[in-house]
C-alpha cells in the first residue's frame, strides 16, 4: 500500500491583506513546523519523496520539519484567495471578511468561483486540475510521499476523493489547522482518505496555544 501525507504549512502572517505579505511563517509557524518534524522523525520514518509547493511558507515549513531540499512543485501552491475575495466584492458587493465573517465568506467564494462568476489568477477548473494531477502522480503503490502545501489544496484533494460540491469543500477546508496532517492510503482501487486534520505534535497541554487556523 502506498501513502500520501499532506501537511498544511505553519501559521503564516495572519494580519496580512495581500498574498505577498501573507507568505511567510510567523515565529509560531516556525515552531509548529519544528514540533511536527520531531514527531515525524520519531513516528513516521523515512519518506520516498518529499514535495513542497514553491511558496515561501511551504518551503519554510518543509525546512522546519527537516527537509531543506524538497522537490518543488508549484501545483501545490494555494489558490489566490485575496484576489478571489476582491473579485467577489467587485461582482457581488460582498466585502472581504474579518475573522468573524470568514466562515460564511469561503462558501460564497467557492460557489461563485465554481460557477465562473469570478476568477483570480486561474479558473476553478484550472486549480482543480493542477491539484488533482499532483495527487494522481503521487498515488503510487508502495511509495510514501510527504507533500507540504496549503489548506485550499488539501480541501480540493478531499473534494476529489469524496466527490464534494463547492460548498461542502469550503466546509472541509475551513477547520484545517496550521501544520496539520492529512493521510491518504493508496490501495488497488485508488487513493482513499484515511485521516483528516491530525495534530498529534500539538497534543499537549503546553502547546494548546499553538493550535491555530490562520
């Protein structure tokens, strides 16, 4: 049986208002990655392949885990949510949300993007195709792969595995935590979801503060 473990990056610059300034780990994000690296080293053993998106927060997370020279694959990069949010405001008059409104905002963005009412740097179909192509290539019998990526990519992969509509996909990606693990088993019938949003490296009373969503 093959296995793919998806890792969401550590906490980034959550106070940012654009993608460029968001794309770096906070001090807590670096610590989350280091703790995750310790856990993986103790419990998981070696991977046959380690792949990271090309964004800074992905590569910083991979380095914190202990992989300083992962294979870089831009297909693991996040959707451009800041531009999608601006497009939703331009087309439908929905303002970009603060933390309290984010849970309602994400499904609106996913539905409008899926219907091609809005677009950022790419279409919904383009994002879906590039993400699922990585999954298809990584899903090899007997091969263990670690992928460092973002919440939207993880949500899209789960949409593909579970055949979710865009709103349900949004509901899946919303609770994804920084530095969380998402496990996919590769069986003869294809890849299947085995676990979701695990944070065993933060399962201690003195690390409760490190359980973050953004």
